[in-house]
């Protein structure tokens, strides 16, 4: 069990032998809540301070046409998340995707992704040719990958630069750029190859052909290894239920724990062997003493809190270099049968739209096809728009955005009729962009905090934007502060 591995020799105030060390977590998103959850059985007292009015960050769920539908992220990669979700009260609600096949809507048609792709990077060039997503010229250029010498790579490069060097620009525009946009609302021309597609970046150092490198990562039939999308999962009732389950578990296991919303941490300073946080809430300004602190907030707020500490210049500079993109999720509910004969009945759970095609909606998910438990009297469709160059979309009113998404959906699918219910969810500057050099930047940030005892960082800004990756940074942060507290207790007892 994770908590057994994290267990320490410290004694808790519960047994009357010592004061329980106080750990303050700044930020109540999935990373901060995961850290709090993993500290729940440890001999520490945990306080979570969340500036907004609710916990969960970009995990939220509400009803559309009577169906619980996530407003933000709706899926997890089960092999990376079951270790934590299984310990909550929601473990028996974790289900796998019934269908996760995706197409590209481009060049006048709906083209399923080619067999044997890894994160939309093709490994089977014959399958790429059959897919129809590329022109004949684009396919011919992609086939050159296996004849070209190894592409020199001195350090990190952009996803778009490396993929284009191997396959040509059309593979980037029609396949890879739409994938990275769906993942983090970014552009392949700007995002780090090493930071955004790390398994592929590593494999490409072993094979000069990018198709061969992708093939190393595609499980062979009968291998028992899940394909990339077959491991997708969600919670019945929505991933937005997870923050509440984590919070409930923390409060149940730790009577002294406090999960405070509407509390903005405005200052952070060293205070002897510990920390002092300045916090503002409806009750006014207060000072909070802590033995350890976990910053589970985006790069900008983290940098602002660190700026007042000595010897954090390198970390603050690195954090300031992480831009954020905004996204809009437009959820539409249609009468059952609306998409008869369309992508859903062709075995597709969604499609992506290349930026070069000039549409507003960049990816579409047929949630009631992807998740069997959502099938019912209505069909739920989630449409994602926005990105690094489209923040102005957040200023448009709900009705306008819903009508725009419904119009493009009708054009793509041939469906007629209006949605019976709509919902628009705005995520302003919510998605960190791993621009070129991000892995080294992340290391500099963490290295720049090495001289701050009892201080850890976690969240989407560092090692991946997925739910499981954020959970993992929370786990590492919890372990880091426990190790510090053990060391400090040992020093005092020596």
C-alpha cells in the first residue's frame, strides 16, 4: 500500500507524545488533493488552502439534460490512476472506455486514424495511405521517413519540427497537431518533443525512422499490453466526483485536517525551522504556521509566492517561462438517434479537426458512445475549442458558442435538428504549455528549490497535464515533505 510505503517513525499528537507537524497545501486541485489524500494516515496535520469557491481545479461535473457530464477532463489512463482511485470510495465506479476510436475531419471527409499509430504518429505507412487523411503527395513524403538518415537532434526540439523532418508537414498538420491540441490546447510547432511525447522522443533516439520508433510503442496483437486507448477509463457519475471523494477521505481519516475554499495564500516566508503563510479569506487576513508546504498551484501563482524567498531566482525564472492556454468545452445533448449513420455508428467515439482547416471546434467526443453507461434517451457530445491563439472565445456568450459548435457538428456529421440542452464551460489559462526546453526547465525549477527545506511543488506545470500525471506529482510532493519532516525530527532528537 502507498501509505505503508510512506509511513514514518514520527509520533502523532493522537498518542499524546508530540505535536503533529503541520503541512499546508496551497491549491486544492487534483494534485494538491492527491497529496492531502496520501498524507491522511500519516502523523501530520494537513490544511489545504484553495483560492476559489470549490475544490477540484479542472475536474468538475454537472448535469446536461439530466445526465452527469464532466465539464473538464473526462478520462484517465487506468494503469496510471488505479493505484489511487482504488483507495477511494469510488473504486467500484471506475470503468473502461467502450469505444475510443478517433477520426480526423479534414480534406472533405471523416478519416479514421491509421492502424498502428502512437499518439497519432503513424507506424504503418501503408495504413496511413489507406486512411485517406493525407493527400497522395503527403503520403509519398511520409514514406521517405524510412529512407532518410537519422535526423540530428542537439537537445530538445518542437514536436512539429521533428515530425515534419521525418514525415513532412502534412502529417503534422492533419494528425499530430490536432492530437496535441486535444491534449493541452497547444500547437505542435511550439511544444517540446521531449516534454510532450516523452515515450516517442526516447524511442526515436533508438531508431532513425520515426515510424519504426512509433512501432516500438504500439503493442503487438496478443502481447497482453493494452493499446494506447484501450486503457482509458472514467468514473460513473463523472471524473468530477473524484475531488469530493478525496476530500471526504482526508476529513474522515484526519480529524485535524482542514480543507478551506475561498482562502488565498498571498505570502510565503521562512519562519525559523518552518514556514509562515499569509492568507486572505472572508474572515480577513491571517498568518498560518507550517512545518512543511506544498505548492500545488499553476506556475504564475507559484512563482509569485516564491519570489519573496532567498535563492529562488532560477525557479522563479523557470516558472515565468511556462505559458498557459485557455479552453472552452461546449456540451450538447441531442435526442437519441440524431447521429444515425454518422461517425458514432461507424465505430467512432470522436473526431479531431486540424487547425489548418479553420474551424472553431477542434475536437469532438461522442461521450454516450465512448462510455456505455452514458447511453440513454439523449446523446451527449462534448466539443472542445480554444487554445493558445484563441482566448477571445472565452468572451463570447454561451448561446453563440453553442450555436457555433452545433453548426460545425452538423456539417461534419450530416446530423439535423437542434440540441435539446447545452452547457458551456470556460477554462481560462488552465493548460500549461510545455514549450521547447520544458524538461530542462522543470529540472531547473525543482533544483532551484533544493535549498528550501520542507517546500515541495506539484501539479500540471511539471511532468504532464493528465490526471494521473498530476496525481503522481502530488505523491512525490507528499513523500518529499515526509522525508523532510523525518530528517528534521531526527536532527532535533540527536
